[in-house]
């Protein structure tokens, strides 16, 4: 029997709610494979409170650089505001650590290029947290769709209709291009359309609209898009923080079945349904079934996939081209919305205003302007 890999030494950057909740529970689920050794936070009170609630006597630091120099962790979990992600991710990669960073991984495709360059130079990898890909229901649906068992995907709908009030946007970094990167397109709906891309593969063309209808923010509070996939399938994507009845939903109509996921912030097997077309024989539909294990979508599920990749010596899921594809989709949606014309995959390259900023320096949507 091969020896069990050593526990990975883990550091967290940021000790707010996403780390104390989701990341700590993920580490607890993989306690036999990870060891939390350090935490970073600019707020000493919050840092001390965090250190008091976790097992052991972990080291505390006020800066990422000081922690990386002193600790040299194997894996860094980043749960800070989005404007800090690129700098902290690049620093961790340069120190030789792998990274699992909250979405968005960075604020633009130009910032992604910096991360990709740091990956190449260091040999380490940076993954973005898109935990909805990792539940057993999502894995099962993707296998059925990609194998062709459900017939060709034809029509899809991706819906993130949530509600956020004025108090939510009172946090200084929210709703601003330079600190959050955008509105619900970047900060909320990105989870669902990342899963849609995971299910259906590369997109080819996008047309979109975005608007500020309620909130006093720089960025949008609602966006809609029409998408053509490389396969020819057509989809709608809706991202909103204006919706009192909150729901997250993906529906894919294939030639032989409709696949539907309805949830809010996470899914289990029971949240997925399969409706066969009338011509499908009952025994064929029965074989679609569901996975025997019920693994919820979660940070723990994604952390497990990252650790598996590390043990295997392979690029982890949610990194590299996968991470870039979702960020490119966001940039293309904004470009289509703000220019009023269709955007095709691959057209946003260095020199394009939407490569360096999600608002593309559009005069009505730049930080100094209002729509």
C-alpha cells in the first residue's frame, strides 16, 4: 500500500464570515489531509477572535507578505474583498503555495494574465471557488449531458434572482468597479453561469443588457444575456439583486430530456430533476437515475478535488483555462451590454478596454460617471 500523503499546511488570508464559515468547515471535513497553521487579517481584533475559535495555536499576521515569508504554507485560502485577490494570489504563488481563492479570482482579464504568469513561473496553481460544480448532482448531470445520453442540448436558462438591500451595499467595497469588479454579474450570478458553462461547454456569442434600477451603486444591479454556445444551443442568463422571491435555477432542454436544478445557495441530488421526452422509453429514463452518494455542493467538495489534484500532481479543477473562461464570459457580457453589439468568444484581448476593466472605461459606467 502506498504511503498516505502528508497533511498540507494551510494558511487563510481574511478571517471574515466566508472563511469562518465555509472554509473552516471544509478544512474540518479534510482534517486528515490539512493542517491550519496561520491566518492573516488587517484587523487585530478579528484576527484574535478567529485564532481563539480554531483548534491549536496558529500563527497570526497582519500582512500576507509577512505570513508567506515566515510560514511558507503549502496551500493558501483567500477570503478577502475582490480587489485584493490578484495581489494576494500572485504573492502566494511566488512563494510556491497553491491557492484556492473566493470568486471572482480577480477583477479583469488583464489581472488574470498576471496570475497565469505567476503560475507558470512558480509551478504552483490558483483555483477559484465555484463550489456548485462539485456536488454529486452536478457531476452526474454533466456526465449525462456531455456523453450525449440526453440528446443534444438545445435551449437553456440560467437564473440568479436574489435580493440585496441598501444595507448590503453600505459596505464600502461593494457596488464599485475598482473594488468589486461589477454588480451581480460578477458577484452573484457568476456561480450559476459558471455551472452552466461547466455543463454545456464553450460559448460562442453573447448579447446583453445591464442596468441600475434601484441601488445607488457604480455597477449594475441587474443584467440579462442571450448566449449561443459552440454546440449551437441557445441560452438566457439573468443576474439580479432586485428579486424578493430568491432562487437559483438552471434548466437545460436537450433533445431527449429536460434537466433542471432549483436551489438557492447550494444543491443536493434532490434539487436536480430529469423529465424525459415523450419518445423516450421508460427503462432508458430510469437508467439516468441519480448518483448513489449524495455529496452537496460545498467548499469541502471543491477542497477535496484540489487536494486530490495535488496528490496526483495535476492541475486542480477551477484553475487555468477553466477559471479564465468564466471571467471572459463576464467581460463579454459587460462589453455586449455597454456597447450594444454582440461579442464573440476570444475577441477580448490585450488592448481592448474590456480586457483591463469590466466596465471598459465606458463613460456612463466608469467610476466617475452614472448611467
